């Protein structure tokens, strides 16, 4: 088993590692906080070191801009819509559901 690397104080994207968290299922977890909004989360260590997790999901990007309030164009109907709350990955307006999506 590889030795545990100390990540305390390191920054990954917008996430700062504050302290170790209890391990789960043999995986190392860390208490982290967002350097933009201050949200605290427990994040798996490998997600930090591999770049899977770079933000807390607050809507801030690494370049300092915010996705919340951004205007997009629906890929189905062409109507403009605004990104709200943590749904910044949406490609379609809230009235449209792609035909190949059964659970949207």
C-alpha cells in the first residue's frame, strides 16, 4: 500500500486542503474549502491530485469568472436561457428535453 501523501495546505484549482478527513472504503479523504466562496467539502484525495475535482461547484471558474447568470442558446429550440445555480453544464433550455434523454 502506498504511503499517504500529506496534502494539507496545498491548492488544487480553487480547492484548498485544510485537514485529513476519516478514510472510507480504504480511500483517503480530505477536509477542503473553496478559496472563492469558503464552502467546505470532504473530497477524495485522488480526485484532487488527478484534477477530477477543481471547484466546489459554486459556479466560479478557475479564471475568476462566474457561470451563474451566463446566457446560453438552447441546442434544440435556439431560445436564449440563463444558467441558474449549479446547473452551468446545461446545453438546453428548461423547456426542452433531448429526445435521447429519458431521465431529464
